[in-house]
C-alpha cells in the first residue's frame, strides 16, 4: 500500500535539502516524480493562486483552497442568517434544514427491536435533531486566522454559539519536469503568495 505524505523542506539551504533527500531515498519511500505541493499564505483566494501559478508556467494537478469556515448549530425556529449575510467579512452562508425521515426512523425501531417506550423516545429524539440546522458560514478568502478569531468572539458575545473555526491549509499540487522538482520549488518560492513548497513522498507499507 502506498500512502502519500508531504515532506516540507526549507529550500533556502541546499545542503540541508541534499542531506534530507539522501535520508529519505535510502528509507522506505521515494519522492513522487514530476510533482510538488505548494502551501499558500492564508489570505490568498483560489482564483488568484491559480492565476499566479499558471502565469509562472506550471500546470495545476489539484488544489485545495477554501476560506475559513464556521458552523452554527441553531434551532430552525431561531435561525436568522441575515446578520451574517450583511457582514463584510462573510463570503457565503448556507443553511439546509434536515427533513425528519419517519420511514428511516421506523425501520431503525424495528431493526433494533425497541419496546414501546424506547420507540417513543427515539421518535422524539430524531425529530428534535431534525429541527437543528447546521449553518455553514464561509469568510472572505482574505480573512486570516487572527481576524477570524475576532469574528468568532464578537458573535459569541452577541449570543451566537459558533463552533471554532475550521482552518485548512491552502494547498496546490503542480506538475513539474521529472528530475527538476528542486528547481521548480525554488522558482515557485519566489511567488509572494507562497508560504512553502514540499516534495511529495510515497511511503511503501
């Protein structure tokens, strides 16, 4: 089985790079040929990152660039997303109530051989769960972690029980000339939106 992982290397120090390459390739895994992964600064947008990388002459294999997101669990009768939609820090708000699936609940009751009291409690519990809406709130791409934390605290003070922000590193895998990964890493590191560049290693298990 092969598992892909990222091996971050400070490409500013060639001697360190060479030593790390030797240690890696003498072990249980090797570098993927013709691919490297970029990690961007946390304020970059997907469109801008793709534009800059493409203009630099690289083909994009895949990208995972999403803004910081919050989840807000709220009872459907108390849900009002207008306050978020009017906030300049907010990019998108999605609220999708879940329907109560009586058929699925009844099938579960039969499958678990519940008695009358257990069945009653199950119906109540699942109906209550269906009345809770998990509102997804995506912030603007340029919002960094510090600003997101302030956003979280401000709404918490207003009585909104937002879950902690979900922060995913903004990354992209690009195609390089096989054997020229090191040169590509140095070139990509020159882009002002790039935080780091990584070799992609394959581990044989």
